């Protein structure tokens, strides 16, 4: 499970950087990289969203550890 959480964290960081670029410079890196490939773009957004949900587990992991 730890490997999955690390992979999810990487995708979440990529998503956060993309949102930072949008907010600061009005530049969407995902759109820039995918161009007119809307299906690929949507897939990237879906993967980043799912990995964000997976990372919620990291936030509450201490509850399961009994701390």
C-alpha cells in the first residue's frame, strides 16, 4: 500500500503544480501537453482526482496506527 500512496502523492503534486501555474500565469500545463486530445486530458484529470482521494488515507493514517 505504501507504494500506491507514493505514486498517488506524485500525481497529486503534479496536479497541485498545474493549479499553481493556472493561478499564477493562466497557463494549463495539461492542456499544453495534450493539445487537442481531450480524452487524454480528461484521463489525466481523473487520475489526479482519484490520487487525491487516495491521499486522504495518508491524512488519516495516524488514526489506524493507534496514535
